[in-house]
């Protein structure tokens, strides 16, 4: 009898876990404010051309797949936890917190993947670029939104964003969060020895740190 009750209890736990996993996603057929946020972000970033109606239809699903493909995520058309985090959206069904620690971790990854080997000041500067973009009306208003914006960082495109950051990268990210901005408000940077874009050379240059030129 006890064994039977235990098995029933385990089965209930499994059903609840699966149900919570499903609830913590937006997928085709879903509707509501979370879907609207997804559509708004994807439309702003050029992935979605449909109407922002809060209904997760075929166009929204296709846009999510494009976003996932360009950002190294599982391409399933489902806006689960990782996809929502990449968009800078906190799931309305999730109790996990986003913000401080998650921002620090992601900033550390950007610093490590984009600027490891650069002088410490240059590593802080790269983190500051991300934060300056968050503050700018021209970019997404979250760290994850900025980092995973299509084409924003080579490290996202080539997968280096998934490397484990070292302690120096984490410290540099924290210094930037604490307010140190060696770029004086810049929102772009590039390596002059590898840059191929004529447009980036047209930006007003402010300071050179290590191999990077920082500009507005």
C-alpha cells in the first residue's frame, strides 16, 4: 500500500513538473502580454513583420526560429526560458529572478569572449559599451536584449559567448556595473585591423584602448 501511494506521489510530481515546463513557454497557439512583448522585440530587431496582436501564430513562430538560429539557441520556434532570456524578457510564468546576477554573468561572458587578452581597462570598456546601449533609446533596454540583438556582437554569432568567463572578466563586468566607463559614453567599438565596415569608421572616435577604438 505504501509503495502504491509513493508511486502515485511520484507520478503527481512528474505531471506538475511537466505542466510547469509547458507553462513557462510561449508557443504557437499561445496568446497574451508575453507574446506581445516577443512580437514587439522581434519586430524592432527586424525578425518579425506581422502585427503586434499578442497571438502566437505562424509568423511569430517563424520569427522566433530566425532569432534562435542567429543566436545559437535550439531552433524549435518555442519561446522557452533561454529564448526569453536572450530577448530580455522575464517569463510571466517563471518564478526565477533575472537582473543583477544574471546581468553580471552575461556581461562577464561578453567581456571574456570579446576582449580577453585586452588590458583590464579595455575589458571594462567593452562591458560599459553594453550598459551604455541599455541606457540608449536606440537599443534594447536590457543587457540580454543588447547582447543578443542580431548582428551586435561577433562572439554571439560564432558561439564564443558560451565560453566560461574568468575571474578578471567578471571583475571587469562588475566595475562597469558599478559605474566605471572608460569610454565616456560610447556605444560602439571596433578593431581597426580587422574592421571591414566603412560605416563604423564614420562614427566619432573618442578613445583607443588596447586594440579597440571606442566611438559614439
